[in-house]
C-alpha cells in the first residue's frame, strides 16, 4: 500500500484543527477584549479630561464673577489659569463668555483670537442648551484623532461662558496598539504550543490506529499471529483488544476453513466424475482433473472462462437458463472413429436468502452406458425379429394345414417339415440366448482339465471331416509335439464348432479350409481360414457383435442366428484368451483365437487320445 504523506495524515489534520480552533478562539477573545479595552481607555481618558475641565470651569467661574482692580484683567488672569492646565494630551483650550466671544486661550501663539466670536456649533449648543457635547474627530492637518468637548461655565445656575477643549488621543490608541501587538504575539506563541500539543495528541490517537492498520494488512496477507499493541484502556485501547480477539477468531476460522477446503479439494480431485464450479456470473473458478480430461482442456487456461462457452452451449442456452431451466444436458463429442458422450448435471449454488451465488456442473462419461443401451435396444429388436420370422412362417403353414392342406399327402409333409425346421431354428436361437445370458451374468463355472490341445483339435477336425460335404477340403498345419492347455473342453468345442461351421457355410465349391496352431511365448494361436466371399474391411471388427451379419439374407438362408461368433468370443475371453479376424473381400476370412499354455507334466494321456 502507498505510504501516506504527512499533509494527508491525521497528525497534520489534528494539528491544523487545533491551531484553527485556538486561532478562532483567540480572535474572538481578542476582538472582545480589545473592543472593551478601547472603550475603557477612551472612557478613562474622557473622565480624566472632564474632571480637569470641571475644575478649570470652577476656577474660571471664580475669576469671571470676582471684582477686579484696575491693574488686572480677566484675560490675563485666565491666561495664567490656562497655563496650569497645559499638558501633552491637551492640544488647546478656548474660553468664551455667554456671547460666544473668546476671552481666553491656552496657546500663547493664538492670543490674537481673544475678543473675537467663536463659531463652533458645540459652543453655541452649550451656551444655548447648557449640555456638554463631545466627539472624537480626525484632525485634517495632523491626521491624528482628537477629542473635542464643550463644557458650560455656570454661576448661580446661569451659564456665563463655555470651555472648548481639544485633546490628542494618539497616546490612548498607541497603548491600544501596543496591547494588540502583545496579544498577537501571545496568540502566535499559543498557536505554536497548540500545534505541538496537537501533534502529540494526534500521535496518541494515530499510533494505535497505524498499528491496527499494519495489523489489518498482515491479516490480508494471511498472517494471524501478530497482535496489536495496546497503549491504554481507553476506547482506542478497547478497539485494539477487539482487533486482537478478532484476529484470534479469524485464525481459528481460517484454520477450520482451510481444513475443510483441503478436504473438499481432495474429494473433488479424487472424484472419478468431472466437477466444474462457477461464480455468479458463470465464470469458472474450479475444475478438477477428470473434468479437464473429459473436455480435453488444460485446467490453467479455463479459469475465468464462461462455462457456457466451455461446454459449447452458446447457441442453446444462456447462463441464467442453465441456472434456472436446465437440470441435465447430453454433450455428444463422438467422431466417425470413436463414440464419446458426456452427461452434465447442473445444480445452482444458492444461499439461504435465495441469492444465486454460482453453478456446479457434474460431468459423467456415459459413452459405455449409451453404447450398452444402444446394444440392448438392437438386441431386443434383433431377438424380436428373429423370433417373429419363424413364428410367422409357422403360423402361415399351420393355418394352411388347419384349412385342409393336411389331407394332401404331398403338401402336408412339406409343410410339417418347414414347421419343424423353423421350430428347431427357434430352439437354437433360444439356447444361444440362454447361453449368452449365462456368460453375461458370470454365474457359470468352467470345468477345466489339462488337455493335449493338438490331439483334441485333430479330433474336432476329424468329426467335421466325416460329416462335411465333399466339395470342401481340409488342410492341417499342426505341430507334431503335444501342447497342454488347461481348458473346459465343452466350451472350447463349442467355440471351434461355431468357427468351423461358419467356414463351411461360406466356403465355395472346391474351396479349402486351413487349420493352423502356432506356439507363442505363453499362448497358442489357433486359426481357421476359409476361401469364402470374405468380409469388407469396415465390417471386420463387428462380426463378434450379437446378431451382426454382413449379408443378412444369405445368413438367414443358411440358418444362422448371428450369435455363434459372439458366444465364441465370450468363451475365449473367459479362458483368458483373445479372438479376432482378418479378411479380404472375395478371397476369404481367417478367425484367430489364443489360449494360455499350462506348464504341467502329464504322466499319461487321456484314454480317448
């Protein structure tokens, strides 16, 4: 996190707030104090002057009413009295009689105005009304503030004159200015002290806050072991203790959550089914390895990708539709060479409040299941068809016999022969189905004996050679030494019967069937090759499927059920071997199967060998 600058910190803000508060307080106090002080000094100045003027008025009144000798004059006596009232503050004093004529002046250089009338309004007002007006004015010449007043001179209640006073007030305002300067300096000192105290107080608050901030950053990194230092038991100290308690609880909760997460991750990782989880916007936040393998995508690149696009459902659904409307969906990724089908089940991640927080998709590989279902459907259809055909034939012939054909000695035996043939065909089909059912259920047991396979195989070939028609010849390519196999003779006999019967059915006139046994490392490989019509390359891997026929019409004509090679495959696999075929269209087909060799010492051969 970026370091916080000083001018953006609480230290600075606290100091500024404290300084501004003190400044505002000092300004308010200063304005009030200086205003009151100015009024008090001005009033004291006026009171002092008025007291002196009142004493002067008394002295002048005495001089004006007393009888004088010829050697003295009123103007002279007044000039002598006014000299005693000269001071630094008093600029000038005029004394007038009740006719506004100047009879005295304190300025020795202005004696020329004595005897002249005085036109000051204040003096006229005093002589007329008898009050004592005063005011503060600015002298136009000296540009200093002057106090001007007019005081009546009374004798026996009558106004006999007036005293007009002009006094300088600069000393008073100089004192006020000096006091203001002292106050400003005190304010500056108080602000500086306040700023220092503000920073100190801010530190007492911000220090634990900074510690808690660092603690929160550590919590964000997953470090729950550190604790916030508690500086006191005040509100911030209690907050620090709460932080420490919260850290401990978060640590416990994180440990529990991490344990559960690991369990869940382990469960999801080891699930054979694929699992995909998304956030509330449909972006993938989790995908396990089976899901990535099913969809053939790397887990690292699909994070934050939309699940709709990952599953290829953009043209069919939106994410909201997947959440609310779709429970399952089948994804078909089959190719011409390999079927591949995935079933996806969707489940919304929903909170108690009903808010949808995401989606869980579980993927199942249902290729085999779909294949089994398809085979089951085909099996049922084939069985139904195979049973319906002989039953229909039998019904037709039996109806004809019931309608009187039994009376015809030529037709009746033919109809009965067809009916018997179709019955035997159905019996073979049912027997084959029962045998396949036992093989599928695995409830049968192999009655194995150690057998010399070469002698056994010769006997099987001999049996077919004695009963076959003469248009096919047999060729034997068998080892001369004995090879012992642990096998169920009845089951392998049925395998060979089915294979050799098919070779005889499809061999042409004058054809040849070749029997061969080769010894491999731990197995023998048995092959039966005919020179029939062959099997197309695209169909060769399907001949071991149930009811599969390359040429259905020809097979039915020859009486096959389509189950012989399927039964042979099940029996060979039950013995631990493999079976397969090779063919060339128009040249012939070869059926191969293997059986494991039994490493035993045989003291005496079987009697029939």
